[in-house]
C-alpha cells in the first residue's frame, strides 16, 4: 500500500515535470559569425577594432543545445578566472596580461586609449564578450578601463594560446547592430 502510493506520487511528479520541461522553440538563430570588439595593438599602441571571427558558427551537436549556433573561442593557455569588480572602480592604465577573452556578465566596462579617441562601452550580458590582445610586447602603454556602474561588474577572463582567426570589419568598437542575434 505504501509502495503503491509512493509509486503513484513519483509517477505524478514525473508527468508534471515532463509537462513543465516541454518547451517550444519559437525562433531559430542563424548568425553567420560572431562580431567582437578587440583591444588590439598597432605600432606599439593599443587600438580598438571590430572583428568577425573566422570560421563562424557551426551547428551544435552537444545534447541540450543541439542544432543551435556554436563557435570555438580557441584552446585555453591558462586557468580561467572569475573576477568581481566593485561599483565605480578605476582599473587604470594597463596591458592585457595575455591574449584573452573577457566576458562581462554584469556591470559595465568603459575602455579608452592613451593614443586615440576611440572608446568602447561594454555592458555585461549578451554583447559583453571582448578579446584583449594588447600585451606588453606589442603595446607600450596599454589601455584604460573604468567600471563606472553602480553594480558589481562580474567578468570571466579566458586566456587562449593564440589570436583566433578573424576578418577585421573596421576600426573602433563593434556596434550593437553588428552583434545582434535577433
Ligand atoms: C591552474 O590552477 C591550478 C590551481 O591553482 C594550478 O595548479 C595549475 O598549474 C594552473 N594551471 C595553469 C595552466 O595555469
Ligand atoms: C614600444 O615602446 C617601448 C617604450 O617606448 C619600447 O621600449 C619598445 O621597444 C617598443 N616596442 C616596439 C616593438 O617598438
Ligand atoms: C557580423 O558582421 C557581419 C559582417 O558585417 C554580418 O554579416 C553578420 O550578420 C554580423 N553578425 C551578427 C551576429 O550580427
């Protein structure tokens, strides 16, 4: 009797859970590639550029995201770090410590340059991933980063072995329009 009601209860739960996770895909994403803002360097000076990564997206065959766009960010060269930066922090002038992806999850980063008026406003979230490659060996002075928002800026730093394949779209940061999926 006890087992019977337990089984019934479990079955009920399973059916309810199955109903809850039945979702419908209402749209398809079909982007060709990812366009990212890059803190690059030319002639020993840091620059901002918008790059289109090459090769672009493939169709995922990972269970859970099957059929959705996926793109490799490259082979890691060191440990990935999770960083929490307090509101209204001035990070000062610095170089990228290594070639690395920085993915801002929350908050805001304002990147400016000592030898150019170009600037990038990077908001945590969908458009929050940038590439920083202005290491000391290619840029004498580096770049400035400020975190002016009233919330904590959370970022993931992901060092990679080499600069990923790309096509330079233009000088200056990418616009939202160039990065939008939908
Ligand atoms: C990653 O971190 C661990 C623990 O601190 C360390 O032992 C390891 O050497 C690091 N790996 C690399 C590639 O830096
Ligand atoms: C970049 O500038 C620094 C400082 O002026 C200098 O020491 C270095 O040799 C320069 N590097 C290149 C590749 O020109
Ligand atoms: C990236 O830029 C290319 C070239 O301008 C464009 O065709 C593509 O749609 C852009 N990708 C996204 C996700 O906006």
